[in-house]
C-alpha cells in the first residue's frame, strides 16, 4: 500500500470520527451517520489495499 493511500484512508477515517463526534454532541443524527459511513468507507478502502499488497508479495 502506498504511503499516500495510507494517509488518505487515515484522513478519511479521522474525518469520519470527528463528524460522528460532532453529530453525537449536537444531537444531529444525519451528521453522526455520515461520520460512521466515512469511517466504514475508509476501512473498506484500507482492506482493499491490504489485499492488493498480499497479491503483490
């Protein structure tokens, strides 16, 4: 997995955590759900990159 991909996935995951936290603090269900979706998307991308790395080795 490239360093840039790791950084982007980590940034997306962190953004999702922040959105989820802000949504929870402000009682905004839409923002909280959007944050969880961002985290899930980042985790799926990261898993895909790990699978690609496994086949490259």
